[in-house]
C-alpha cells in the first residue's frame, strides 16, 4: 500500500513522462547528414532534452509543479522503468544464441576495453584537469552502480575517490545515453565498423546506454535488428558479470599504482605500509 500511495503522490511526474513520451514519438527519428555519416536523432534524445528543460534545478519555475521531493522520489523508478528493456533483450538472446556463439572470444575479450578509460581518461584527469585522488574513482571504469559499490566499500563515498566516481556517474546518467546514441548512429552510417561489432560495444553495463546505443543501431540497420538486440543484450550481461571483477582486481589496482607513481607526494595518499604489514 505504501508503494501505491507513493506512486499516486507522484502523479505530476507520471503526467509529464506521458506527455513527453507522446511528443517525442510524434517527432520520430530525424536524420542529420554530416558527411562521414548520419546522426540519427531518436525519440529518446528528444525526451532527454525535454526532461532536461523540465528539471526544477535547470528551470526553477518548473518546481511549482514538480517539487524537489517528487523528483527525488522518482529516482528509484528508473530501475523499474528499464526492466522491460532488459527483459526484451533477454528474450532475444535465446533465439540469437548461434550468432552469439559465432562471435566467439570477441564478446569475452571486449571486457578488456574497460581498461581504455585508464589509457584515455587518466592523463586528461591528471595533467589537464589537475585532479587529485578523485581521478582514481573517476577513470577506473565508466562508473556504473557496481563500480560505485566498489569505491564505496574500499574508500567510502565521502572520500576523494568517492567524489570522482559519483561525478562520472552523474555525468554518465545525464549525457551518456545522448552521446552513445550519437556515436552509434554516426559509426553505423559511416560503415567504419560492422554492425555486429557496434552492437557488442553497446553492452557497457548500463541499461539506458545500451538501449540508446542499440536503438540507434537498429534505426540505422533495421534489417539487423534481431542480431543487434541479441549481441547488445549478451554483451551487457557479460559486462555485468565480469565488469565488476575486472574493475576490482585489475583496473582499480592499476590506477592506484599509476597514481602513486605520478603523485607520490600527495598528502591524501595512504601511508606506506611496512614490510610486516604487507606480509600480513
């Protein structure tokens, strides 16, 4: 009953979501040619823009209709809303199992791509933005829920590392789906990579990012929709299964060690352990 009462109290948000969804679907898919390919503006992207404008923190006047308490209470509903997407992708994995098996080691080895955040983002965080230990939490992964749990357990979310991982998590939530949809549509129409490779790249451990990426690919190559959804779903499941362990046992220790090499005199660094403590 408490859940029902909570949902009833959130009726303004439900109304806004319904109106935004209808308007976005009526706009449909809008292609924008850019020479090397085509940017496909999906209904999801229009919905993102509309809801961003309707955010009380962006436009304070909206707060009269959508209070801060209501918007905060709606946060957990994101998980519920994304479940139909996950269920749909799960149902396509079975029929597409032969295509997944033919992909062979590619699906498993793609997890090594998570380490790309270290190679690309770490130098930018350290030498461009002059970040401290916040960079450890920020660049060891794409900072989804399992990665937040790892940082919270090891350092605490009030630590510099916790600040870094939460900062990337918020940015990914706000702009990740938009960027993924744009990249997927451009690369698919530019024919730089195969649709199968791009579909596997959609599975980064984020349901919303996967949905945006695979949706853009399906719009660009509708004849391969079943293959795209099967590979993207399988890729995302594997990332959820293995991504946490790669972050915990590979990525995080690598970033920590590199940071201690680059910034050995940072006062926030943990004190050096003695040989006896290390042996224990």
